[in-house]
């Protein structure tokens, strides 16, 4: 029956009505809109039935001015179960502690798994994340977000090409890809070594092939440095066959070696004479909030610190119950005091900074094997609070480039 649906959730009672013709009282209840069901005749002067908990006050008003006596014999439904449960404090405390324990255990790291990398690199990653605080037994909401951990690992371990950091419940899974050094693909078959750029030869190391240049020679891009066509030893031949055999008195090989040359570069750099540096004083305050959708409830660190300038670092942590992510987040906000420091540079300091900056940029372009030998200022000017430099830089680098030999030549 629709009128008694949900009665267990709302609660209902069994009431015994005593008096002359007690069934008439239940009839009056029905006439007044009070729902009654399972009405039973107990005796000639007593009837029982069920009444919703919300209708008890109306039932008592209806009883006023009558000779009927009401006795509530049984209580049914969720409200009475909850009330009974609350009265038993030891059960309530035990349940609360159990839920709290499960919540705590669900937000502790129980497993750290590293996959798809060699054993030595796995040990290196494991040691590094230990320094970040990622280990069994660590609180998940005290750790940095996975994206920041990923970036730190990429910076701290150069052997990594890529690494993914994923939090799956109480587990941290790290899946990495080792960086492989891809050597420059060698030209198959016979080849010459030619200059990749112009320069003056400083040193030569030839293991195969015939050198075509010497130390202190100036070469242009494309000039042959080491030839892969080697002459054979002279053999006695008939005069008639001499001309025919001339072109056959050589063998082809794959030339190998290094040719270190002095090269030149012209670069331009601009350095401001004034700069502003934001410094953290070390004073900070940590605040915690519970975030539910867009609503945030402060739970620790109330009020704002009395800092003139601040830098805020906000981290949102997921909370779990077993493996399920809760719709509640723990938000950690670190508010640090910041002071801006205005720094002025002299022209000499700006020039030194500009030279160092230009050298670093050129070194990055040439690679670690190249060496920058010297630098000279071609032009220096100051305008709009900036020092502009045009520099002439000398480097030593391997200028070898492979070039295949056409067998038809």
C-alpha cells in the first residue's frame, strides 16, 4: 500500500487502544487523515494497530476528551534503531574508531612499484623517491602531486627519457622509459670524411682513410678531410696495360677519424642594468581545508598572516576509503612571506653576465664535446637601461661529416 511505503525509514509504532468499541477510535483516526494499518481485535475492549511516528502528536490530540486509553507497545523503524545504537556508547566509539582506522590506512602508501626500467636504474629511482618521502608507510596527503614528482625525477635522473607517476589508491606506480643514446647513423659502405663547417685544423686523429688536410689548414664546408679511396702499392705492369690499370690501383674503405678545428661564431646578447628578485624570508604559515565541490571548510591554520607580500603554494590531495576516492579533498596551502629585492648592476657586471650567458647558450648549441676557447667584444652599447653586446667567440670542435663514395667515380 502506497500510504505506508517508507514507514520503516520514517519510523512507526504499534499502539493498543483500550475502551468501549476501540475499533471506532481507529475509524476516527482514518477520518482525520491519520494512517493506521494492521488493525487487530485483541479483546472485546482492546484493539491494536500501527501508526506512523509523525502522527503520534495528532493521535494524542484525538484522544483528548475521550475515555480511550492508549498504550504504545512496540517501536519500529530506523529512528528507533539509531537511537538505540547511540545509547550504546561503546559500540558507537568502536565503530567511529574503526572508520577512522580504515580511513587512515586508506591514505597510507602500502606499495611502491617501478616498472619498465633496468634493475640499476630502478634502484636509482627508488633511492631518489625515498628522498622525496615516497616509501611504504608515508601519508599520501603529505606528498607532492604526481606531476611535480615526475618533473623532479626527470631533472634529477638524466638517464630517464620519460617517467609516469600514478597514485592508485594506496599504491604508487612509476613507469619509466630509459634514455638511449642514439649514435649518429654511419654511412654504409665506402665513405669520405668532409668538413661540416669552415675552420682551421687544430688536431687530427685518423684510424682509417687517407688524410687530405694538415694541421693549420683552413677548410670550407664540404672540403674532403679524410678520403676513403686508398692507393695500392705499385706493381710491375706492361707498358700497354699501364693506362688501363691506372684507374684500378686503389681500394675503397670507410674512412674513420676525428678532425678538431677552430671555428668562429658571432652572437648577440642583452642584459638589463636593473633587475627585481623575489626572495622568500623563511616566514610561513600552513593552512588546511577540507574541500567538498566548491565549498572549503578550514580545519587548521585559521586567519591570514600579517605579511605585506605573500607567495602561496596550494596542493590538493585526494582522500581514499579503501580503494575508492572520496568526494572530499584535503587542501594544503603554504603562505610564505615574500620580499622583492631591487638589484642594480654596473656596466662591468652586466658585461660579465652577458658573456657568461652567451657562452652557455653556445655550449648548449655545440654540445658537451666542444670547447669554447675565447671570446671578444665586437660592439658594446647601453640604451634603455640595458647593455647590448655583440661577441666574437672561438671554439674547438669536431667538424667531421660522413659522405658516401660513388663507386662509379
